[in-house]
C-alpha cells in the first residue's frame, strides 16, 4: 500500500488530538490551522515523539505503529526540520549536513550531494553557522535532514522564524523540493501564502481534529466551510505558459478551460505554473462586455453559491472547463444578475498571481 495512513488519539490535559488521515505517497502535504489546533502534535506523533499516542501509522507500506507495533523515533526513516535550524556552532556547514549520517548503516554519498545541490548550499560548505543568514541556516537544516535518505520529511513551520526578506530567499528552494523530491513531505504552517505556493495536498485542522482534507485546488474552492486561508479566498489553477507578448511584457498562461494574461514571469514557453486567482479579483456578467479594461474573459457555469465572512457578501463558484474559480460579490449584485446554480456566465478576472 502506498501513501501515508495515520490515525492518532492522544489526550494532553485539556487538549485532545483525534485524527484519521490518508496522505499521498509523494508531493507536499500542508497541514494548516490556527495556533493550538494540533499541527505540531500531529507531527510529533508521526515522528514517534509522543509515546502515549494510540493509533496506527503506515508509511508507503511500512508499519511504524499499531496496537502491537511501536517503532522508536531513531528507527523511523524520517527527517525532521524545526522552526529553528539548531546547527552545531563548532561544525562547518558540511560537518552539520554530514552529522546525522553517522548513525546510518549504509550512508549514501549521492544523497548527500543531491541534498547540497537541491538546497543550493555548495558555496557555504566551509562556513560556520555564525556566518550564515537565517535563510541559509534553514537551508542547511533541510539539507541535513535530506542527507539521511529519509522515506518521509517532516517540516514544522520552517519559515516562521524568518523575516519577509529571508522567507522570500528560501521559498524558491522549497518550491524546488516540492517539484523534485521523490518522498512525501508533511509541512506544518499557519501561513496561507506558503500553502498556496507549496502544497499539493491540504489538511485543515481545528481543535485537534481534521476539518477537511484533499488536493489543494479542491479544498481551496470548497464553499460553506468555517475557515478561510486568511482573508483572501482564492482558487488555484494548474497551467502552462503558452505565449509571451514581448511588446507588452505579458505572458499568456493556458489551462483546461481557457487562458489568462499576466505579467511576464520570464519563464520559457511550456513551463508549468500555478495560478492563484483571488475571489475579490473576479467579477461576473450576463453579457460579454463590449468595452472593458479587463483582459481576461472566460465562459463558465455557476456551480454553487456559499456564504462569505460578511453577511452582505456571497461567494459564487464557477466551473471553467475542468477548473473552478470563485467570485466574491455583494448579495445585491448577485441578486441584480439573478445568479442561480447552472447559469452560463461570463467570468472577468482582473489580475492573477503566478506561483512558479
């Protein structure tokens, strides 16, 4: 059986973790929720750091925990990245990355080289941690975890301790891990932008339980759930760069259902991209506008309507091809258009954000 099957029941004073998850065998799973919802406790259970947790854990066919089985942490093939890099100050970067490999029965130098290359730390190998930026230290910490050749990588809010500049510095490397790693990654965060940029699969937690889980694009467009990824409700499209307009410095990104124009991201034609479309940047029209500054016009069908965070607003989910978009309208605007489920409608997208 491939994938991660994780079910835990743990009572900690007033807090109880009770979850049942079936996660993908590859890609990055983001565990999202408010502080105190149980995200880190879930990671600790997976790592075997909560011996009192009852449950079952199977990772790509390997049983790590059951009623009869308990694999201690040091025998679980995992890497763990914490908020703080916690590097050994007396060791060089290379010494830190190599440190955990000492306990491996069959260390793999190729895996060490791959980790160094993936995180782009080749030029840092002889430095001591005191001479590294916060982002560089965290990249070394991730490389150290990957050098263990783990079958599962756990990351507990690895960007939480970084300022915005350092966060932007390390995000491209995390995106590369998400694309190129052949092992599953479970990534805990409370930051909506990290979810949108990195996740393939999303688990939303509240008060020790799983509120919802599924592929990111599906979970983002669920209506009626008592949560939002921050204030900005959005949809995520998987697209490819189809055309570059060098004169206007624009790029056309194509997806199953249409195309959208955005600022040229300096990516070659054919590049796969994520496109985040905020609900506030989507409007609807009954007739094709004759003159408008909005360049992105799509034909769709109203799939469902749901409540928004304010009583005067409504969220309208529209199917465009095989993808879903969400529009945030005032209830008065929706009523004036007479919007109902099943209606064919024009969708106007003011702007999009490319998450390469």
